[in-house]
């Protein structure tokens, strides 16, 4: 597997304000960096979420030293809701407010598959085209 985009309910590893909210996570192998793939896959995952659970805010935890991840979070519409220390580093608590109808995906030219981790731990894949 060369990449992973996960949507799940945040557990206790972030600030209390984030617990139970939908959390986005992403992990791509270095050879897949720098092409916009992560942004495209995360955009598709968030669009799927907006359809399935309209009105859900999304949280994201990012090491502040991780410049690529911070740039991606900003691109995806996350704004800073706080900072905290974990795993020996400063973390940024990002929050993406619920989408409006005008935020809907406009570029349907490419198919994207995303993996979603449900609260039960079951994983589900979804394709958009
Ligand atoms: C965080 C991570 C997913 C970001 O990957 P990324 O490839 O930099 O992210 P994007 O998909 O937004 O791609 C942006 C880059 O693609 C480039 N790009 C090239 N072609 C592009 C295109 N057609 N469209 C958009 N961007 C394009 C952009 O210029 C940008 O490059 P730059 O950062 O050198 O300026 C990746 O670094 C990663 O997996 N890191 C390890 C795991 C991690 O840190 N996870 C976060 C935990 S919270």
C-alpha cells in the first residue's frame, strides 16, 4: 500500500474538544509526495463525508514541524483550533467546519478510492468518479 487516508472518530489521543469528532488522517510514502495525490485523495474523502454525514466538523492533528502536512491541512480548509504536546513534539489541532453546498467537488474527471475506518474497526473503501 502506498497511501492511506482515514476518517474515523477521534479517540483520546488529542484535546478533549476533539474527542468523538470525525478525524482525518493521511500517510503517503515519500515517493508519492509532491504530486498533489494526497490533496486529491483527502478532498475526495472529505467530499464523501459531506455527503454521508452532512454538517459534521472534522478534526486533524498535525506536528507543527511537519511542513508538508501543515500545508496540506491548510489546503483542505483546516484552521488552527489549538496546539498541544504529544509524542514528544508540538501538535496542531486543526478544525474544518461543516461544508456548505458551494464547497462540493467540481472536478469529477478522475476516480479516487478512499478507505474509511468505521467505529466498529471495520474498513470500507469507496470510489468516486
Ligand atoms: C503529509 C503528506 C501526505 C503530504 O504529501 P504531499 O504530496 O506534500 O501533499 P499534496 O498532495 O498536497 O501535494 C502537494 C505537492 O504536490 C505538488 N504538485 C505537483 N503536481 C501537482 C498537481 N497536479 N496538483 C497539486 N499539487 C501538485 C505541489 O506543488 C506540492 O509540492 P510542494 O509541497 O513541493 O510545493 C506527506 O508528506 C506524508 O504522507 N507525510 C508522512 C505522514 C504524515 O506526515 N502524515 C500527517 C500526520 S497528521
